[in-house]
């Protein structure tokens, strides 16, 4: 936490405009009033000096000036209405997509990792069994029942799509599943899960992958998981579904990551010559990668977490835009990408490149803060206006740079704009991070009570989203603030019975311990825990008569900081 309180704002530097400037200037009621007043003044001047040549010269252009003002206001109002309507339609569509999701319950206290299924065993009795051969040559050999039924349906329906076929088989996917279980091809692997146990030696892999059944089965498998992961990625942005979405990704991410890696290996023409990866399946795999990228970002991991981008960039048939995107995630895109169509995607990718480059420069030992600020501002301008999450992210990072520059007024301007963008309920995680950064700003200004209030708001928001890194950071902020000045504890903890300074510091050690558990990368936790230990040991007087356990730092949270609801937040369509 910075101790700087210098509020100066350098003159002449480029600044992101406040969101209220054009709203105030082009507000309907005020603009009409100003236009009427302008027309009255113009009429009075013309009537008073009607014979003056100079007045007559300017009278014509000035007559149209008020019309231009009204037209500009109408255009601005229509654009804002269209933007709001598009946002409402997109939000409604996303809510329809996630409305049917059923959230997983909390994990058991002794839950273990999912055990990998054993490799299937080849048996001669199954030779010539095409469906078993297709299951053998798919990238994974264990499935949840719904995914397996989708795969079997695709295999069953494939003959019906061929030009010379009569009609599809009458056997349903459920009947196929039952038959495969009887022959030992499939075996139960837990509740509603199956693994491939026995497979044929022939036909060989080259023959199977060249056939339409394999391509249909692979496409159906990837479509199923890309669709589900994409819906849960949307749910991560919703206060209502965020907790369940995090549980789903925590459970399914290892399987999805293994699926992407296996598909990348299967698509590698050097290790798998002759295997033609379906182009449609590549698109589903890219969608699955996008969903995992959202999850890794929410966990605070790098853009190439677990080598995901490295696997995706090796896929054949990937379009240029998505190739540049995965190259950017892999840290291999050294130049700003060129323009693409549609322009919205092109500017989004360019903004992300500028943003990533700026953050890379900021992480160096001696960053050029002015250059970093310029790049982040460029990223903000490039972002489409309906990309609220991207705008908020860029504005928060820009505010962080301004705080490091000592430009606290500029930082507050950026954070106020980010707060206004999220007030309608969009990007709840970004809103919580905005409050967290605003707390750092108020602390730098020397207003600790305002800082604590912002961190309380952020902690409440992060807990609603079950965001462990965010919860850990806020607990570190609040815990270190109490260790630095225990008098602030009454703003965060019940004061009945009255708190002592030692009680306040002990509660703060519990917060710091929880911060370390939820966010292992949190900085300065050890320093403030050490200060708290010294303060507790140095306490003397009546507390010496209490049991020793009351005078030791906590290893877990005894009392959470008081929650503080965000009353300015207006939920948008139950998000």
C-alpha cells in the first residue's frame, strides 16, 4: 500500500475523457433549452441590426447551427439507445443460454482427483467392429454419459447422411450403448461415466480416421464440450451462477485440458501422418480454448496457462484471426496484428495486443510509466464500446499506472468511469476489482476509512462470486491496514463487547492467514504477520492473565470483516 498523498495532476498529458462530458453536453433537455435561448438571442440581434451587412452574412449559417445541435443530440441519443438495446438483447440471449444450467454442489471435504481410466485392451473377437474402432481412435477414452450418447448418435446418423445410403439404422444411441456394454467395449467408470475397455485390432487407425464416422464422432464430442464450457464461461460473469460455474470448471478443467492436448496431438501431421482433422472440429476446439481462457483469467493465471495456447496454435486449418489470437496468448505475437473483417474483432485483437504489451513493460524492473499509460489508453480507445469487461480491465490497469505515477486525480477519473460502466450489473468481477483499486487510491490519498469501505465492498463482491484470488487480496488489504492501525478495527468488526487492540490484531492475523491460503501469490502477508506477532507478544498488563492461546496469532478466520452491500449496483436481468 502506497503512502504517497500527492494529489497533483500534471498539465498537458493525454487523458481519457470522463463519461459525463458528452452526456452533459448532448443531454436532451439542456440542449433544447440552450438551443431555444440561442434562437432568441439570434432573433433579437437580427431584429435590432437587421440592416447590418455583417449580421446578415452570419445570419444564414447561425440559423442552421441550432438545427445541427439538435441533430447531433438526436444522433447521440439514438446511438445510446441502440447500444443499450444491443446490450439488452445480448444479455437476454446469454441468460437464455445459462438459464438451464444446474450448478454443481460444493466438493466433499475428502474429495480426491478423478482417477484416469486405463488404456483400452485390444482383443481379436472385436475385429471389424467399426463403432468400437472409432471409440478406440478418438482422443479420449473416458466419457460422461451425455457426451457418450452424443458421440454414438453422431456415429449412428452418419450413414443416413451419405449420398448412397438408404436410411439410418433404427437402433438408438441408448441401444448402441447397451450393446457395447454387453460386448465389453464400454465399462462403467463411476456414476454416469463410462470408459472404453476393449477395442478391436482392425480396422487400423488410418482406415478409421479416413471414414466419416470418426470425423462425425470427434465433431460431436468437441461440440458437446465446447457448448457446455462456453455456457459456463458466460455464467462466470453472472453473480447468480458464478459460484456454480467456478465449481464446474474446477471439476472439469483437467479433463477439458487433456482433451485439447489429445486433439492437438491427433492433429499433428508429423506424429499422425495421414489423419485429416475435421475443419468443423477445429472451430469447436477453438471455442473450447476460449472458454478455458476465460476460466484461467478468472483464476489469475497466465494467458498460456498449462500450455493451452501452444496446443491450439498447432491446429491445422485455423483461420488467421484465431491463429493471431492464440499466438498472442502464447506470447509469440511480436507485432500488432493487421486489420481483419469484421472490424470489431480486428480492433479487439489489436487492443488486447496493446494491453498485453503494456503489462509486459510494466512488469520490468524500471518501466517507462508514461509509455505504458499511452499504450493502455490506446487499448481502451481501440476496444468496441460493447466490450464492457475489456474496457473495465484497461481502465483499472490504467488507474494502477496513474497511481504509480502519482497522478491520483487521473486514476480516480478512470476508476469512476469503470464504476459507471458496471453499474447496470455487467462484469461483476470487474466491478469488485474497481472497488479494490479505488481502495488503494484512497489509501494513497491518506483517507484510510474510505479505503477500508472500498475494500469491504470489493470483498463482498468477490465472496458473492467465490473469487479466491480477489478474496485473498482484499483480506490482505484489510488485515495489513488493521495491523498498521488497530483503531480502524471497529469499522470492520462488531464492537459489542468492546474490542481491544490485541483482539483487533489477532483477528487481522486470521484474515492474513486466509489471504495466504486463497491467494498464495499475495505479497507482504509474511511481513504484516510478523508485525502482528511482535505486537501481540509486546502486549502487557491484564491480558497476561488470560490463557496463552488467546495471545497467539490465528491460523484461520475467526470473524469475517463486516459485509458491505453495493447499493449503487443495479442488477441487469438477474445477472
